[in-house]
């Protein structure tokens, strides 16, 4: 029986102690003298910006990487080098962002798989496999058909299968790597409820996260890394927002709500825009100086409006009027010809050429402007790419490395720079800071505010309510494909959440 613990209280036993952990790759230090203590019966959040060493530290704990120096103690005993299977046998289970589930296998097969491997069983006892799956579900109150193929599950339920697999294998330490990235607010709430149940039963839990609001909601203890080094650790109550952000980034980032100095002439007007099955009869205006937010739950039609404005999936009917002129957008080329730019939700598959250089990615949407006869002006391409890298604060040694070598926040800045180089009149951003750390997030928000003040029309599509409230002076709320309400940017977050879910009448 694991020792129990309470949120914020003193726990009786320590499961894991790391002291002075170092790890380098090719002469580059990924971890520099990192200390970490994880106790039974607590939720310990590990936070850090992209490139801070969080993933490397997880791999050291799980046996995927051997530390170059330092000591590891598990339940009071020093361990040497050990393989992932040894970590599993000691009760360490890691659930990465891809969950490592097998989509073609059933729920019960996925849950029982590690048990089969650990016991070395050569014959599958299907009754026992089913019983193990049902037992795991009962422990946390989960309800799924054990014989359903995992490929038919939602993202949240695939994650739940991975958690159930950990439980059935007697996990003592459960590590969740960025577990809320692809979840809705309701799914996050359900996940945290499960995490609290496991914590209260004595399990040690480590969550890798950089979302301040989520960390405050779930964490008992917090450890912060920066540039591969240990910065601080303590009870979550010891961290206010100012200290958290400073320790995370090494700089002061003020929380300022965007309010335009003035709102000028109309930039965009949308009248009765409709696409069957996605959204219906949507009308709104956008003026110079506005940062207009569009939000809604998954399936509300919020993202589809961005797709329609850029011609990814055009509207069936309605009018789009840009700077006083009605335009017709059937294809992406129509949007680009009218100086509309779009930063998509998934930068990796829709926004970047991962194996191409930073320069190539920055210039990809505006190459036609650099032709001199039949050849490209390479000098101008490099000059302008370097200019954008400097202007928007991309952290990179030059514009030559492949874009995949950058952190998520720097990749997102490059996507934005790519479209800014087209000199857009309207910039639509869908989930502009998804998976982006605190420092890069603040930089991106500053860029958007400056653009709005310069007269570029800015639309931010997001379900990140604090992001909308801090950066948008007007927010549109979508529900079931219809525009339900419009609120001012200083709307209270709880009221905005109520509007999203329909708990409050439309404003």
C-alpha cells in the first residue's frame, strides 16, 4: 500500500531523488546539475520553456538516457544505469504526448500489454486481459468498451487508456508529458480529477507543463528548469505569477490587457457568412486598432471561420468586404491576392517545411516578389529573412539551420514572419500560441498588438480565455455554428466560460 498524501501537505515518503544530474549531447549541455525530489502522494509539476531540458530529464528518469553525472535514488536506494524496462519494474510509467498506444488493438489489449511483457507470458489469457482492463477502469471510475479498437477513441480516451495501462502495472510514479495539449477544457477537468484520485491514493505524479493556470489548479509542488539548469523548487503556494514567470524566463513580463489607443476606420466586414455543416449567418466587423477574438468550444465553428476567410474551405454564401471592397474567396490564392494571411492551428503540418531552412520558411509565401527576371535575388532573400528574425525575436544562430531545430515558440514566430513578409491587410491566427512557452507567448502577443496599432486587421481564434482577455478588445463567442454573443475584452473569465458552455444567456 502506497503512503497517502494531501495537497500542499507533508508527505511521509520520498519516491525519487535526483542530485546533480548532467547530460550532454555532442558537447552541448542539455542538463546541468539538476536536482529533483518527488514524493508519494503529491502532484509535482515540472515547468520550463522549450529547450529547458524537461524532455531530457524525463528520459533520464525513465531509463531512455543514461545520465553523464549525478545520482539517482529510488525509494531510498541508489540505482546505476538502468533500461526503460528496469524503470517500469521499479514503478515508473511515462505517458508521452503521443500516448504510445496501438490504434489497431483493443482497449483491453493496450491496457494489459505491459503486464504481458513484464510477466513473460507466452499465451494470452483473454479472460484475464479483460478482467485487468475492467479492474483498472473501476479504480478511477472510467467507462469504456474494453473490446473497442483504440483508433475509434477520442484523444482524451486514448490518453485515459495509457493511464489505465500504468495503473494496472502498479505504477508508483506516473509522469505525464504535456498531457493537456490536445484536450478541451472539459477533458482537462476530467483528467485532473483522475490525477487527484491517484494522488490521494498515494501515487507520486509528475506533470510536465508550462501553462500557469493549469499548474496552479493541479500542482502541489513545482520545479522550474531554464536552459538545462535547475532554477527553483517549492510548494506551489510559494509562487505568485510574477515569480513563476521570472523563474521560467529569466525576465520580467508584465501582464497588460490590450486596449487600443483609438479604433479607426473599418478594415473588414463579414455579412451573413455561411458554410453548411460548419457555421451559419455569421456577421461581424473589424476596425483599425482592433484585435478581434473568436472563441467557442470544439465544434462551434470558430476555426472554420478562419478557414473560410483564407479559402481553405470557402463559405457557401455571404459577403466579405475588405477595406471597403467586396472580395470573393474561393481558393487560398484569392485570399493571398487580397493580402489576407493565415497562421494555421497546426504549424507542423500546415505552416512549416520542417526540413527546410529558417530562410526558406520565412520567404516561402512571398517568393514571387524576389524574382529578378528568371532568377531569385538571393541577397535580398537573406537580408529580409535576417531582418524578420531580428525584428520578431527568433532565437537562432543564423537563418540557415532547418526549422525543425528551433523550439516551438521560435517556429511559431517564423510562421508569423512568413506571412508578415507578404504585407497583409488582414492577419488571421488560429491558436497562435498553442504549445508555446510563456516567454515566446508574450513576444507573439506584443507583435500582434503592434500590428493592430499599425492598421493591420488582426483576428485571433483561440480557446485560451486568458489569452483572449489580455489581447483582444472585442471577443465573439460561437456556439453550434452560430455567433451567439459579442463581449468586450475586459469580460470576466468566468462569464466568458459560461457563455461558451451556454450556462449564461447570450449577451
